[in-house]
C-alpha cells in the first residue's frame, strides 16, 4: 500500500503528464497541417498594384512559386533580394507571384510602400493584393513569408523559403530545391516545412 507521501508524488506526476499532453495538443492545434502530396491548388483572382487582374488558372500549365509576403514583416523583408535572385535564375522556367494579404488598393500609402519596395528589390514578377485575406485562408497560410510551389495546378511544396532568416546561416534551401526537382520532373525531397515569420492578421 502506498504511503501518503508516495501517493501525493504519484498524483503530481500524473497531473504533470496530463498537462504536458494537453499543452502538446494545444501547440499542435495551432500549427497548419502538412500539405497533402499533389493537393489541388485553390484558384484565385487578385489585382496587382495597377489593378490588373491575375488568376492562378492563367498559369495552369506552368510552375508557379506563390510567396505570401508582408510589407512590415522583418522576416519577409529579409527575403526580398533572395526572391530577386531566384526569379532571375528561374526566368522562363517558373513564375514567382508575391501576395500581400489584408492590403487594399484604397490604402494608398501602403500600396505606395509596396511599390517602392518592389522597385528597390528589382522585383519584375507580379505583386498582388489579397485585401480580405481569403487567398491566405484558402491555402491555410498563417505567417509571412510562406512559399507555396504549384506545378500544373498541384501543390508540390509548402512552407519556409529556407531554414534561416540570416542568409549567411542558411543550410537548407527548401524552395529552390523543390522548384528544381519539379522542373526536373521529380517529386521534391521535402514537401512541407514549418514556415516562420510574422502572423497574418487583418489590419
């Protein structure tokens, strides 16, 4: 028969275990589920900075790199020039599209900042506004930057661009490796990673 002290220790241990399990469930519940291999990419129709409509279906026969970006997110901004270099390397092979959620055309200062930022980084690819955040929700994107690689209408990779905001400390180039695999008609070695950065929230 357990002593009173031993019984108390067992009770505390069981309580602690339950708390750990519950916290694990809460943390897991806040993480987006891994992308299903070859899941169909939701179509969208968004406006670019000049109010020209752009839809994903227009690129249905191409490889597209969607990048969910935020003007005032330091992590997103750390990737501006990496995106430029990738776009230059992939010219003619794949299309990069930048998406800014919860930014409206009526917000002239924000649109002006995005335009200036794009010019400074020499972005020649489309920059779209997702004013209601519906496109981010459709892809279950919760932070910026998040990359979604779409090939012929199917999602092939979703997650972080690479493994470190500091480019000098990057060891894994998830996005680049996934794109090159798809262009070589191979499945990416990694189909999902946990994106890191700033939460996407309504302004």
